[in-house]
């Protein structure tokens, strides 16, 4: 209830603020005159993401801001809100979907109830292990065209996808086999596919909002959590966990989206610039996230006594085997189209690895 009231309050406040900002609103490109007027009017766009300042999503958002402000000679102003300022990931998705904000980065965990098919990114051992290939695949493949259409059906125009890093487990004990997960309370994002994935290992998945994970670990309400290394460092989970497993069972994928009505309201020229700025942010983030994950791994090694456990290929293959039935669960839960997207993605993964 409190969450609904907060969202309603945020929607109303933003609508008032944006009404005073000259958003691109009604000036759909009916001809050059309207387009020219749109090019000159100074507007402010709100861009929300689900991570803290300095994170992968924040770097992506700041790069997009820099590019679009330059491409439009300052006619577009982008205001970036990190997680917490406009609520949590789920609040931000609601604001974006109903048009209270124009731009946002979300992830399959936060958007999975609106676009159920996107839960396929919560399946383990699915994307290519090679990060460059994973980045290429999520931006250019037949399966992703099918999935992008599902986002459009839910009022979100996808402008880019980007892997943020490999998902790693942290815990109060080492986990090297599915048996080690027996009864282990692992914090996950809220998604039936994520929950099913951990149940398949014998764990007890517990969804908790991102900003409450540190205190839940500190108070021993949970035994561990799962996130990319950069997040484990910036959220300081290493302070309250004894082990980090380099498990690589999945890749955390972010999605840069625009509200579809906002997108449709832009002139063709403006839309091309937005896509150009998004592509620049997308190219930049591949190297940036790799650097960030590498340097933060070094920083964790230097500044904490958390033990780093690198899983062997043999150990990983036991998890891989246990994770396979969750693919059937995904199709049973989300239906025929979800099954078609998964089948196509598996073909696309195979093709890119040739
Ligand atoms: O675990 C989470 O909930 C969050 N993890 C990352 C890396 N980004 C946002 C998300 O909400």
C-alpha cells in the first residue's frame, strides 16, 4: 500500500515538474516545421536507473547524457536519477511505463512482471561465456528482435541492451556444489525464474529490495546474495560476507528503454540522435564494465579478507546440469511466445559461437 502511494505521489510530482519543463509532448513530427520547432525548444528529460552513482548503469546514463546534450547543442537536458531517488527498480519501471519519466535502465528482474518473456535472462548458463559475444548477441539477433517487440507491447521502446558483468555468489560459507546450497538462504531479485533456478540447486531464494541487502546480510537474515563484482564492491557486501564464488552462472543484463509515447512524440531527426547517443553509450559501456569489474575485484582482494573461490569447470558443470529443467519451467510459466524466443535465442547463441 505504502509503495503504491509512493508511486502515485512520484507520478503526480513528476507530471507537474515535466509540465513546466516543455517536454517533447505533442509535437509529433508532422512535417519540417514541427521538427524544426522541436529541435530548438529546450527540454529536460528524466532518466532513472537502478544502481548507485559510479555504477555500470550510472556510467551508461552519464555517457548517454553527455552524447545527447552535445548532439542537440544543449536543446536537450538530461537529469539522471540513481536508485533510491525515484524509488527502487520496480517503482522506476512503473514511472517509465506510465510516462511519468522518459528514459530508464531496468533489468529482467524489475521488468519481468510486465514483460514476462524477458525472464529468460534469469536462466543460468544461457548466454555465451565470452562477454564480447554476449554483448553482440543481446544487441543484434533475431531472438532479441522478438523480445524487443514484447517491450513495445508493454509501452517501452528498447534503445539498447548491455551485459553488466558475470553474476557471482557471495556467502557466509563456500559454495562449490549444488549440495552446498542445501537450505542456504540466498537473496535474489524478485522473479519466479530466479527463484526456480536457486530451488533447483536446493537453496532457499529470498527476494529482498537491492537497498536492503547489506543490512539483511549484516543481521544474518540471509546467508548470501548474487550480483556482479562491481555491485558487490560498491554496495560493500564484501564487508558482511566471508566468501565470494567466481561462479559465472549467468550474465547480468541491463536494458535502456524510453517510454513509447515519448518516443513516438519525437521528430525523426531527434529520434535518430537519441539512438545515436544510445549506441555511443552502448559501445562505451562494454569496455567500461569490464574495467570496473576487474578493478573492483582487485580492490576487494586488497581491502577485505573475503575469500575468493574460483569454481572449476567440473564444479560449474554440476550447476549447469541442475539448472536445465528451469528452461521448461520458463516455457510452462510464460507460454508459446516465450518458448519461441528461448528456442531462437539458443539458435542465435550457437550461431555466434561458431
Ligand atoms: O540485485 C539487484 O537488485 C540489483 N543489481 C544490480 C547490479 N543492478 C540493479 C539491481 O536492482
